[in-house]
C-alpha cells in the first residue's frame, strides 16, 4: 500500500477529522482534501511518514495558513522520510497584520544604485528612484508600528546566499525553495530576522519562528526537530535575553527621564527590554514633591512681623556698590557659540562621546549652547529605529 493511500486513510480516521474540525471548523474538509492532493502530486512527499505529514499540516492549520504552494503562505516539503513545514514570507506579513500593532510592513529587492548611504548604527538610506540596472544587490524589510516605532533590516545578496547555504540542507537541491524561488526565500529571511530581532513578538510570531523549517513531532507541545534550519533553535530565545527594565535596572532613571521628556516611548522600550505594565506606569509617572518640601513651603512664621513703610523699587534693589564684579564673557562671544540639538550634524557624535565617557556635558558647553533638556537627551542611550 502506498504512502499516499496511508495518508488518505489516516485522514479518514475519526480522530484526525475531529482534530482538524476543532482547529478549522467548516474549513477542515477543504483543507484536508488539499493536503491529500499535494501528497498525490509529490512523489518524494508521498514516501514520507504519514504522521509527519499530519503534524506538519496540522501546525499550518493552527497558524491558519493554507498549504497550497501557489499562494505562498506555507509549504509541506519532504526531507528524507519526514515532511517538514516551511513558511513563506507572506505568512510573516500575515502574522504581523493580525496583531493590530503594525501600521505597515513589507520587503523588497534592492537594485544597483538604490543604496544612498550605509551607516552601521542608524542603518541604510535608500533612493528607490535611483535604480541603475536590473541587478539585485540585496533585500530589505521594513515595518512601522502604530506607535511610531520603525525599523529597516537589509542583507546583501551574498549574505543571503551564505545564510541559505549555512542553514538550509536543501539549498543546493533542485527541489529546495532556495533554488526554486530565491527571491521569495530572501524576502522571507529578511522579514523573519527583522521581526524576531526588533518587533514586539505575538504568540503567533513566536510559534512561527519555532516551527518554521522543522519536522513537527507534537503540535500542542511544539516539540520539533530542525532538519533544515539549525538557526531556529536559537532565534526564538531572543526575547528571553532582553534585560528586565525595573527600578533595580541601572539605566532606570535615565530611561524614565527620557519617557517623561517624550524622547522615547513605552512601546519603543518594550522592543529592547522586558517591561511589565506596572513598571511602564511608573516610568510615565512624574515625581511628586516630597512632603517635607510642601510643608516647608506652607509653614507660617509664628513671630509677628513688624510693619515697615513700603519701599520704592530702587530701595528694594540690592546694593551693588561694594560687590566684587564678576567677570563675564563678552556677549558677542557667547552669541557666536552654535546651538547643539538633535538637528545638529554633531549630535550623534556628541552623544556617543558622552555615553562612552570620553567627554562631559560641561566640556561640550564650552563649545556649544546646550539646553538642559538636550543635555539630558545626550545622556540617554538611543533606542534603535
């Protein structure tokens, strides 16, 4: 009996039908029929263990993704004797849209001439109208959250080729997705890395990163084997490695000042830190005046004051005839100092110098006019954009 019939008979069992119906409801019958058709049309997949086909397709159903390869959301691919689940770049766009937190998200090939500037800290600047040829030099992914936080991730074509060769055992195989559709796999790679490194991860995105390019052993416990992508075993650990932002964190005071000044948002902080709702509320709560200061400000002197005749304005002015004059810098020289703020070209250099403890605010103020608000911003580490 062929594996195709075994898969067909397996899907005819009551427990299997019930499982798919619990996941997909009325769509379960059409979904199961599409799986059987896919198996019948793929000789290598027809030789895979039937339960591996079930687990891979059941996980796609849990993620509410069609397995029709023409749609580009999810693929059921053979690896030796087992079926694997491989997600397309459209799946990651779908997961992001479902969260309701994304204003926009996309990926695109980058052609020769479209990179204007490359900065290892702030990222790349592109001019999409400056295409010089049809030569693709890389791929870029971008998202912007409703909160305003945005991030771009770019990889060269050479970097993507090395990535595919390193992490995909089917990279050089004719049936492998890297060979069949390099552009789709490259778009998926930059999107997946962008989301896993910089986006607020939903349960669906976390689950997708775990199961992508794996053999599913158990759908409910997410027990998987990475036969084609070893990187996935570490990618999902990224959220747990974030530092916890609370009152014990050494950068708490500076981050709190930055939030109160409006130079950073709570959503932006949550990208780089584990931040509870309670601590987020504390970060946004202004300082209250100490009780002692309030009491001191309202205390009344018990000693009656002697009424004195009202003084003229000239009598109320301090006597400066005997005061030692303080030498002031010439007004023209002070006005000649440039203003250092976020629009100044030296802003990032100054902030990096301060954060690296190579200089101080006081030293910078000998060369620039720096407001107290901008001085505070210079001392706060930038949040990646």
